[in-house]
C-alpha cells in the first residue's frame, strides 16, 4: 500500500520512530539496524510495509529496500511473525541472514531472540531457494567457519565503543578480503584498521 514515506523524524527510539509527512505523524516499527542508520538524521526516507491482521494495522519502516524485502520474505514463513522478523533483522545484517539461510546454518539464525530450532529450519526450508536465485552472482556466503572467533571479536569491538552493526560490517569486510584470518586477535586488529 505504501512504498515509502519521506519526512521529518519527530521521535526516535530503538524499536520505533515517528515520521512526520505533510503534517501527519506516522508510527513506524523499525529494526535496530534502521535505528542505527538514522542516527544523526533529522529527515529521512523509509521504505515501508503495511501489515494488516484482524486486530491491528501496523506500519514497519526500513532504511533500505533490501532490508524491507527480506522482512517481507521472513514474515511469509509459517511461524515467523513481524516481531520475530524484526528481532532477526536487529540481531544480524541482511547479508548474514541470507548467508545463514543459503548455507543452511540454523544455529546462526537461532542467535536471534524468538527464533528457535523449529522456526530456523522452516525459514531455511521456505527461503533457501528463493534467496539463492536472487543472489546476483550466486550466493555470497560469508565465512562462518570461525563464527566463535567472529562472535568474540564483535563482543570485543563493542566493548571498545563500536556499535554492533559497525562491528559486524567491518568483520564481514575483513573476512571477505582476508579469509585466512582465524584468531580473535587477528580479526580485531584488522577490523580496527578498517574502521580507523
């Protein structure tokens, strides 16, 4: 119904914002990644999804069309509602979610609150082929082999004051460019160089 809304951000919180468009304030539920992307902005364009149920009409907003499209695909999965999809998008980047689905890594999806073994397997079953076809040059699988080291590196970077999304993006780039790095120390040093 609404493709996007463009206006002034009059209120922001990690879970939702109020966007004023031509004198009308729209309440948009957002993932944490969108909240981070809007940091410091007074005006913005948010790509939207209008979700209608028997008892509620809810508007969701996203910083990118890619994020919105993945949200729509996630809520099409049996047993995954909008709240679970937002929690998943808040916990991981779009690339990480896609990689976990295409690589059939249910344990990675289960890191997000509200996504259990049953839901993660259903997401993989329903979306794996769709996402593999959409990938521009075949699936871009991010290295998950050293996922424990990667998780520790993210935690360490966050302790140094870097936000989770920034830490994840930096580590994704490091792992793409230098797949040979395996220790936590190597990952942190390379990510800090990239961020510095």
